[in-house]
C-alpha cells in the first residue's frame, strides 16, 4: 500500500511457490502442449481477477475507491508447464482529495487462498505523508509499516488493516497548485525592480536614437 498526497496505490500480489506453481501451470495449459501462450495466460489472469476482487473490501476515507482493480502483470518467467514459481499482480490506483489533511484506508481480504502460506502487508509512506495509525482490525494503536497474517479471513470484519495518515500542508498546497502566501509576496516584489530596470533601459535607447537622428539633421 503506497500512500501519496492525492492517490492511494494498492498492489495485490498472489505468489505461487514452486510446487503450487507447477500444478497451476498445468491447469493454465488448456491445449496441453506444454507451453503457456498469451491467450491461456490472459484467461487465467481474468479468472483469478474475477475470483479475488469481489472478496477484497477497500474503503478510502469511509467510501469505496473511485477506481477499479486491474491486472498489472502475470510474471510467468519461463512460459512452460515445467517451470515453478510465478506471481500475479493486481493493482488499484484510487484518487483522493488532496485538500484533506488526514485520510483513512481500510482493506479486508476474504479470498480463500487455495494453499495458504502467509499474507504480508507493507505500507509505504511518500515525501510529506506520515502514517499516524496502522493496525489489524479497527481497534488498536500505533503506526506499524509491516504486517504478517497467517491463513485467511472468512467473516466480514474478522480481520483487516486500518491505516490513518496525514499529509503536510506544504505538500497539499503543491498538489492543489497553490504556493505559500509568503512565496507569492516575495515573487511579486522581486519582479518589480526587473520591470522598472527594463523600462528605464528601453526609454534610454529611444532617447539616444532620437538624439542621434536630430543631430544628423542639423549637420545636413
């Protein structure tokens, strides 16, 4: 989970180890030729996407995200049934209101992993973004950036991850296209001498040209 001033990005990776990966590759190989072609890979990715996404509950600032989950990558490595481990990456990139100072994210995963190992969650802060709270379920205290869960949740509300974070004011101003008031005043006052200097130089050049022209006429 990557927290940005105007976006929350969640990357959901399903990793198949060597033995589960070998079994799954044979299932993906629909025509049985020992090779995993593009259509077979896409069929598998689409099926797993449709199976997982309805079981992931995400709330950002108390509301569903304004963006869909998509398949980012299917990392098969060697596309054959004889290889082993591989991974599927799903990604959700949800916009948020950069004018808000604080935000909350709740994510709950109820997908039943076929052969569960462990579930790891990593929270990444970005410049100007600070995690205030992060804990399993909706109760708890403190800010933790790494979580490990064993098994899976089956009941809504049984287990999830709650994150609360804050965005610095200077960063929010940047994303809103505003500069701090002090910077605007300084920028305005610093431009005035330049404008006055350029104007004076232009007038001086005009005066010199007029004087030269007038002097030339008198000589003639």
